[in-house]
């Protein structure tokens, strides 16, 4: 197994194309072709985490936060970022960061928070835009079903609880094969008319290459005509945060107790409120002030996140409370999530080969203490 194999496994689970534009995810340090000895999963890649990887003989760190975020202009040991990166390079340790790719999948960071709270009927709080595309292609009528099935098998046409969604129109296609062409239908130099089906399916951006490959494989024509159109609507299944319901209503005090024990928080900051019974809760791991208005608009009574500023708390109301439980605390279970996924996938990857170990870092990288 190589480093790149882990990158591909992670990409199947939390596609890197789901990462936010500001982010820096993927392989940040190291050779993708390096044979893998062991994987250490951490929330942050500090120098002390690299030391742990050396000690445990792990040559890949899968980190939630990217240690290289806004670029490096030099590689001298001047700060915590450079020190960690330099030590990783010196010791031939690769670093992968997954960050907002995992934030944006419904089984990701916020799902771990929802699980702690026992939230049910969850849906994405901030559906992500610019992920959906439409593919329009044209097939001879007799091949339309084969091509549709090929597109569906590559993941196109999935909408919520529906699969194999497409729209189909009949029409006439024309083409004139030129010298050098090898047409399936028609003759060189003569315009040919063919009764064709226009097939329309939607898909997600990360499926594009597989979809085009499947289309070309299934299509009988030498040159396959297709249009790719970016769609403006947000994708309801992909995005940051979750909103859900509690299995039974809780008082605000009981919810605070549950949050305190469930997330091992040293301190919870919350906005003034007059909530009597809480049923609807929104969560978003990491810095979540950008989603306050959305949580309120969707009817959440409590919004649990971190890194709220003084003025953010004024957005709280009598019937809408904001809880800041700490950045690290909100994301702490992400390590377990990644370890669980990789352990399962690596066991199945090559059962005949010696198993690559997947370890959870024991370093608590939270830079904040509470008094
Ligand atoms: Zn974070």
C-alpha cells in the first residue's frame, strides 16, 4: 500500500473537491508513491505529533486541519508550522489534510456532534453551492437505455431518495463524417440523419471524470457529443453543519449538562434565552458564526458551534440560543471517525498483505486551557 492509496480512500469518503476554496486539503507533504508502514491520525499536525509518528513508526499523518494553510515562503524552523513540516520532511513522513472535505459530508464532523447529542432526522444546515452539474448527451434511440444505465452506474441521476433520474427527448441528429473518420453510422462525405435521444442527467462535480469515461465507453459513436452545465442550485446532501431533533424535549439546563459531559468542555459560552423545552438543535464543528442566521431560519432553538464573537451573541433571542463549546471540543471526535473509516477500508484493501496500522494520536493538540 502506498500513501496515494490512502489519499484515494479518503477521497471516496470525503471528496477533496468538496473542500472550501480557502482551504488546503490533500497531500501536503511527502511522496505519494511511498510504501506505507503506518498511519497516525491527528486533529492538528504539530511537531509533537510528528515526534509521535516517528516513535510509532508511522510514515503518514492524516490530519484534520492542514498544517500548511496559507503558503510557506521559507523552510527554516522559525515557527510551529515550519518546525512540524521540516521534521516531517527530514523523517520522510507524509502529511494528508482532509479538513473542509470532511466538514461538507453529512457523515463527517457535524455528524459526530449530532451523535453525541442523539440528534435524529438530521439534514444539512448549509447546503453547498456550485457542486451540481448537468450532463446532456445524444444517443441513437436503440442505444439510449444502455447509455442511461452506464451514466447511472457512474453515479449520475441521484436526487435525495431517488435514483436513476433522467430526462429524455427525441429528435434528429445530423453529422457528416470527413475523410479519416470511422463512423459507426453513415458514410464518409455524406450528411447523415439519425433519430436520437437527448439524455439529461445531473451529477456532482467529483463524479465528472468517471461519468465522462463511462459515457464514452458505452456510446457507439467515434466522437461523443455532450454538454456539461454548472447548476446554480445548492446540493441538499452536501454542506456544513446539521440540524436535527432530539428524541425527547430537554430543558436548557439539561441540554447544557449533556453538552458539557458529552464534549468534555471546560467552558460553555451561551447567549441569553428563555427556552423552556428544546427539540430542535443545529450543530456545526469548528468556527460556525457564518451559519447563525441559517440555523435560526431553519427553526433551530439551539445552535452549537465554536469561535463566536461578542457581537454574534446578540443574534440570540428568547427562543434561540447560541452555544460556543470550543473549537477543539467541537471537532475532537473527528480523529475517531477517521481512524474507524481507515481501519475498516485498509483491512479490506489487500487482505493478503500485512495490515498497515492505523493509530489515533494521543496528543491533545488543543492550544486553549480553561481556568
Ligand atoms: Zn477546525
